[in-house]
């Protein structure tokens, strides 16, 4: 769909200016090429850009650490430890932090495994390979349960997100092929 057919920018609906509280309008600003929320009163253009989600495939003696989600979206489904990157941290720091938060596990982040454009959500999901040196883990606040699973026991039908499936498939495929590369592509 084109911007003119859509009548409003992609992303969340915005009504009021976060700078001055004035009502926002939708227009293509001078020199731009797509619709934005703009404020007439203070001239702020409210750009909205994709968000980065960082995570990892933590591995201990061939088994992979998975978390069962205790929160929406996809409550009760299994996920790799991952979450929104915070300001002031690197991607690998974010992936390690999320693993500590969701699985109470200390991982060593290794190389980049997959970068998945999740166009429908306005997100990019980036996954690293990671080592879990000790099999120490527990359910963090956002998890119902955390488990080390052998590849044959991965609950493929109960994964929370397509990007998780891609990361797990790539991890296993590359492990059996004996070579590492970064998978890049889109997911809905
Ligand atoms: Zn304003």
C-alpha cells in the first residue's frame, strides 16, 4: 500500500505532540518522501523507525536454552532469550542482558547468527550464537519455565516467533554443515 492510500504513517497512531502537547497532523514534510506526524505549533517531525530486538542461541553441551514466555505476546510459547535493545548498550551486551533477565543465565556471546527483518512489526531481530559455560539457569520474571533442550526435542510447533524458528534452524543447519555465516532475510 502506498502512503497516500494509507493516509497515515506506518507504526503506532499518534495524536498529540510529545514536545508541546499540540494536536498532530499527517503530512509529507518538505524534502521528505513519506507521511509523518508533524506538529504545527513547534515544528517537530515525529519520525518513527524500526526497533532492534537482540537475542541469542545459548548452548551447553549441544543442548539449547529455551524460555517459556510468561508475558504477552505469545504467552506460554517457547522463545530464545531476546528483547528490545536498550540505549547505552551494544547488541551483544543486550543479548547477554536479556538472557540474564529471562533465564537467569550467564552466557558468553559469540558470533552473529541471523538478522531478521520483521516488517509487519517494524522490528529487526538479531541473534548471536552463545555459550552457556555452566548449566545454571532459572525462570526470570518474564518466563514460566526455562529448559535446556536437545535439538530433537525443540518444540517447533510451540515457538513464539518466526524469527526464533529461523535462528534455531540456522544454528542447527550451520552446526551440521560445520561452517558459520550470517543469515539475513525477511519474516512476516
Ligand atoms: Zn509540538
